[in-house]
């Protein structure tokens, strides 16, 4: 058996009393032909391996280079040096894989996040990405834990679909037809009948529609999977491939939906705070250092940990779209024409600058906006009854987070068949394509609601990383699909 190692994180938690241990990892640095800083990915804290002078051959010492991998057996003893609690006195060192220090792209010095994106295959070996991806893992785990404790059923919705759940037409086509000789029908259109599935298909933009089928049988379900959007947005918060969590609940109205979303977000933040303290402290310091470069008015008012604590201890502000428009219209910011897109009035879609004004400047905490104009929201949202004349709204809700903007989008669903059909006809969605979706409204329809949390935006919020490309292992964005 090869793997009889202890992880460095667990080792560092022990009291060093001369125990013999075996560790394996990658060399971060090697000083004075004597001190190896060894890292195995379990923590940012390196283990100091001490090579006693004369105890190892010259040949072996030369092979101890940055990023070489090794197995070390020896005794742990209290460290004589400052900065670490223990040393591992190496009795036996085996190099598992050499690394040419001259060519290794990740030299032991500070690199920009932009540069690290170009070597995303190696960036996990840095402290920043070590912390980010351990926190990402913890959040993913906490999500399953939360829903499992609540009795939700985890549902795997399809990746390949024939429907556009959001009706926004931002889909990646899935096809095996030859590009250079696509078969055509009588009308000269591409003949998808000859395609793999016998119809036009795409990568899913959301698992919601299938999720509703599950909720109207199990009561409460959630999905957690990859979703794809072919929107040409090159921003710090858009990806073409991102992960989304979509709970869907029968017997829930909009308020129940908001309550669940708020409890859910607080739960997963708390989990990370309790289980990833060290990584979050590291990231908080990283963010503070990064913000020192910014002018005073661009810096966050709170540190990362302070912000997370604040979110745990304060409810989210809830207000209607209509009230939010008023606040922004009346703001000095708008009157002084500081918005790139001025607030024109009721009915306008909100730009991220408007959302951020509301959460960062006005309320200074997460905000849930609800009851949006029907015209700017998806077809499946429930039509409100008590609307002002000429201002039809739907029971939608978006959660806006400081520094990020929209993090959750959701709604109560239109459960009344005739209203849903009317809406679909109005905006030109063929009823026959979604016959299976409409069946839930035909056979035992119930009030129900759900939402989607963008996982990477959540990871951004918790880790304080400003660019979404730095919280997913291998980002897919317009013009970029390396690795
Ligand atoms: O608001 P969206 O489009 O809502 C839906 O897809 C609904 N079907 C959800 C539901 O009710 N079940 O997307 C939900 C969330 C957004 O709030 C945002 O956090 C994230 O998904 N999101 C993106 N994240 C990264 N890159 C993109 N291009 C994203 N588009 C949406
Ligand atoms: Mg949305």
C-alpha cells in the first residue's frame, strides 16, 4: 500500500512529540539546502521539512526544486524557528516527480490574477486559489446539507433540452449535423429532423421547467448543475457555463420563497464561516491588500469577514420594484446624472449600476426586490392581481448582493392554465412545444414557487473575489475555452 500519509492540515493540528509520520506534497520553496516548505493542498499552511546537513546525498538535494513532488517520512518535533509550530525532521525523502525549476511557469513570487488565469491548470497551487476552491467545495457541500436536512429531493435535470426555459434565446446549439453540408427541408431551412435527436436541441439555460415537474410530485426538490448561456457579456459576473442551484417548491407563495432563499443563503455562509475560517481569513487579508490600491471611495466599507457576519445577523431588505424605482429616481445620484443609464421611470429594466446603488449606497445590505413589471420577466411568472392600472406585475423576486448585484432570480409560478397559456401566446411561445409543462397545470395544479442561485456569484460573494473567472476552475467566456 502506497498511501499511508497524513494530511498536512491534520498534522499541523497535532502536538509534536516525536511521532513518526509520512507526508506527501509539492515543494513550495527550498532554503539553504535545509528547509523545505511542503504543501499538499489541504491548507495554505506549509509544513516545514528540515533536511539535516549531510543527511541526504547531493543528487537528491538538487532534485528538491519548486513544485517537485515528494514523500517524506520522519519525526515531528517542536520547531526551533519562528513562524511554525513544528518541524518534520526528514529521515527518508523520496522524490515522486521532478520539476524543472527554470521552466516552471509559477515562480514563487506574487502574480497577478490575470496572469494566473492564463495558467489556470496550475493556479490551484497558489494560496489564493487554494483558499477559493476549498471554500467553493464547502459551499457546494453545505448546499446539499441544507436541502437534505429540509427533506428536499435532489433532482438531476437534463443538460440537453429542446426548450428555452428563460425564453431569452441565449442557447448553445447541440447538433451532430455536418456544418459544411447541413440538410435542408423544402423551405430551405436546416432540417433538424435529420439531426441526432430528430429535432433542434441546445444546452440547458436552466433546469427549472423540469424542476417544476418534480416539485409537483415530490413537494420540494432542488437541482444543482451546470447551465449554459450564449450571451455575449464580457463582464466580471457573467460566464457562458455556470452552476446553478434551483429549488422548486409546491405549496409555496412568493413570501415563502423569499424566506427560504434568505435562510438558505445565511445557512451556507454560516457553514463556510464555521468550517473554513482559515481560508476566509486569508481571503479577507488578500482583499484588504487589493483594496489598498484603490482610491478611498472605491474601497468596501467592511472587511470580508465583517460583511459575512453582517449578512448572517441582519435580515435582507425587501421592497417592491416600484418602490425601488422611486428611491433611485429621487436619489441625488440620479439627479446629478451619475448613472450611465438614467432612471427613466416605471417599466424599465434595471442595470447592474442601479442594483448596486441600491444595495451598496442606499441600504448597505442584501436586498430582495419583488413584483417586477411583467414585460421584463419570464413567461412562467405568476401574474399579480392587484396591480396599478397600466402597470401589470408578476410575483418575481431577485436578490441583490453588495459588490455582485443579482445573485438570485426567482418567482412564484403561474399555476393557472388559462393565464399561463394567454401569456405564452402573447409573447409567442408555442404551446405545443411545452405540452408536458402545461400538463402540470391540467392535472392537480398547485401554487408553487422557486428560485435560482448563481453558484459562482455566491462563491464570489463569500470569497471576495472580484472577477467570476477566478471562482470557477476553468472559465468559459466569449472567446475563451482553454483547458
Ligand atoms: O435570473 P436567472 O436567469 O433565472 C433563472 O434561470 C430561473 N430559471 C431561476 C429559477 O427561478 N429557478 O438566473 C438565476 C441566477 C442569477 O440570479 C445569477 O445569479 C445566475 O443565475 N446567472 C449567472 N451567473 C453567471 N453567469 C451568467 N451568465 C449568469 N446568468 C445568470
Ligand atoms: Mg435574473
